[in-house]
C-alpha cells in the first residue's frame, strides 16, 4: 500500500471514529436532557405536594403547653416534614397584612384561634393519606378542626399522574430511537471494516479474537461519548442556574450524579451490544454478500 493510500485510509478511519462518537454523544445528550426534565419534574411535584396548606386549628382556651406537646408529637411522626406553631397574635398579624387594615381595632377583640401549620412529606400528600391523618388528628381533644384544600390536593395528584404517564411514554420512545440510531451508526462503522474481518477469518483468527478489538473500541467510543454528553449537560445545568435562579431549590447533587452514571451505563451497554451484533453479522456473512 502506498503512503498516499495509507494516509487516505487513516483519514477515513479517524473520520469514521469521530462521526460515531459525535452521533452517540448527541443521542446520549438528548437522553440526558430528558432525564433532567423528568428529575426536575419529580422534584417539582415533591415541592408542590410538600407545600400544600394543611392547618390544625386548636380549640379556644387550649393551654400553650398542650399545643407545643402536640407539635412535638407531630414532628416525630413519619408523615410530617415540618411544623410551625401559629399563636393567636401571629395569626392576627398575618391577617392584618393580608387585609391591609387592623380588624382587631374594628372588632374590639381577636377572634382567631391558635393553630399548627403542617408540611407533609410528598408520599403522604394524597387524598387517602390526608383523610387518615385528619381522622387521627381530630381524635385529639385540643383540636377543633383540620383544614386543607381537598379539591386542590386531588387536582395536583391527578395532573402529576398524567404528566408522569406522558413523560414515561416519551422516554420509552426516545430510548428506542436512541438505541436504533447508535446501533445504525456503529453498524456503518463496522461495515467499512467488513473486508478486514474477512481477511482475519481467512488467516485462521477465531471469532472471539476478531470481535474483541471492535468491542473494546465500541466501549471506548461509548465512554468518550458519555463523558462529552455529561459535559454538555453540566453546561445546561450551569446556564439554567444562572438564568433561572429559582431552579436551585429543585436541584440536587445526588440526583445529577445518578443521572450521569445512567448516561455512562447507557453509552456502554448500547455500544457493546450494537458492536457485538454488527460484528457477528459480518462474521457469518458469505464472501459474495460483502460486496452488496
């Protein structure tokens, strides 16, 4: 082989390698973006559920010690994320700010009752759980009423389930497209080396020996593409935090690490199996078929 032909072959090899890595990177990046949307949607649903208004109205004349004891009991409960004791005076201040006028001066007394504001854990913020919690709280002799917006809770859970189904369906569709695209890209890469595979078979190389360098290269391409995709995703995360600071409350380092690990695993798995089946195809192909 002349030097010019050798240079041309190396150029084609490098171009094929770069094209494969870029293609896999773009697909993994899109998968990662979808993962970010799903994770943020999940965090947002938790945030919304944990901020549903849930107030325990105490009876008039209840001693503060009894209210604080109930608050401590609630803090130790599995369904409670946080509690806040609202005294009659504090409730009046909040009401005055909302109304913009001093209603106590107009009425001559403070008609508001002390209360405990609850923030439930997201897993308990559904209609069935709330009804059980309400019944449990009403058994306390110091509790007059438990207030929360039942229709709002039902609506939030209904919409969250609907969004989850749509995202799941879209995720499965995108995963299938990603597998198909990466598989076709790697098959085209292996196709350009089909005669090399045949030559190795003719000199007595085993299928395992022939397959090994292709699989190793495929895995390297998968890792490199995954790392590039993660780099782009980190850029998107940084830009989102800069442009929309409110998203910080939804962001979690463990969540991102889990996503990055999944992107790497996807890159490795899809690259491995696509390379394996592509090489196997040409190992079993007849010599005459290699020209078509």
